[in-house]
C-alpha cells in the first residue's frame, strides 16, 4: 500500500504502540499475580495504587516510547519525504490499534452519558472544610460523583431518618473524602474506558475492591472504634438500599457489592499498619521499577532504531 510521509508516521506510531503495548501486557500478565501479592503487604492505599498502575502502565509506556524514541528516530533518519510503499501487516496492525483506542473513547463517552449527576438540592453539610451536597433522591444514600471536580452527595433520607448515629455518619463521610482526595472516580473512569472489549474486566473489579478497602482504611485511621462504626454503617445501608446496579463511574459505600462481607470482617479485625515495613517495601518496589525501566531502555539506545522502523513499516 502506497502512503504519504505523514500517513507513514501515523501508521508507524500506531503500529509501534500496538507492539510495545502487547508485549508489556503479556509480560505483566505473567508478573501481575506476584506483583499484587507483594503490593498486598503494603498499606491498603499503596495496594490500590498498584492495582491502578499495573493495567495502565503498558498503555502509558507504549505511547511514551513510540512518541519519544521510535517516531523521532525515524524522522531523523528518513530521507524520503514522498510516497512510499508500506507493508500490509503494518497497515493492518495500525488499523487494529486505532480501532482499539477508538473503542476506548466511545466507551468513555458512553460511561459519561450513563452517569448523570444527581439533582442537587443544596449545600447543606460541611465536614473537613468541604461542602457535602444534599440531594432529594432516596438513593444513592452517600457517594462521590464527578471526575475532575468530584463532590460528595448525600441523600436527605439518610439525614432526616437518622439511619445511623452522627459518629457513624462522620466516619462514612471520611470514607467518601478518601475517594474524593485520591480522585478514585477518575481512576475508575480511566480503567473502565480501557477495559478489554466484550467482557467485564477483572482488572476493574480488582481495583474497585482495593479502592474501597483503601478508603475504609483511610476513614478508620487505625481506630478500632471507628472501624466498628464504619462496619455498622455498611450493614445499615445494606438493609436500607434495595439491590440495584451501581453507577459505572461513581463510588459510594456500595453496600450491595460482592465484597461487603469481606470488608466488614476486615474492618472488625483491622490493625494499625506498620509504617517501617511499608517504607522498606516501597523502597524495594521503587528500586525494582527503576531497574526494569533501565534494562528496557538501555538496549534500545544501542540499536539502530531507524533500521527497525523501516523493517516494521515494510512488514
């Protein structure tokens, strides 16, 4: 197939992204169980970050490597600025990659349209110097909504009917503030958009479970009394809210999620985290990551990348 110079660049960019992303995804598929087991020894928040970073890494690394190293090296070494024949494998691969990320974009738009914001009644409650918006809807009882400017909304039903004590309500608010501070809605949106087509992604479920446990841990802050209050709140809301499908990109107490029982058992048996152990493990994880990146990039610096790009283009 004959393509112009600029179309060759686009084709090379997409094809190289697909190759690198596929290779890294296959590598991570082998390493992820061991990495997640290692991250589970960290604090819940670091485990949540690992559950988010691992599936995102192949995409980010692929686009970065293609845009920073592969395509610029081709531009520097290419002398033919006119039409040139490009192999059918390269063109087909580029089209597949374009379709893959076009699907992710369409899925993102569908998620945004499928998660309308609840109708706000007023800014009624203030906690931790942040407004909590009261909604007239009966459900959801308490949740975080929004991607780039997330906010907490609470059902008037929860406040008027005094379903939980003020102390338990404060811990529940702390749980939602943990989601808000760490932009968990945006993380869920990104993971859900990049989820593999035609099936529910176990990666999304794994991260969501880790995010809820991390928010529980942040809200409890090592206090046995607060852990009991949060477990009580989960049980009360589980009885108060009818079973329903959760909004795709909104995080709340999620009283009907599959891991409710495990979360409650974890809260009732929760112990303060060991800060010294967490620090050592974070240092070891960071060192391993730097070593992996160095081993990946150093060989590439020794290879004539333009020759590789010419080979890829003519496959």
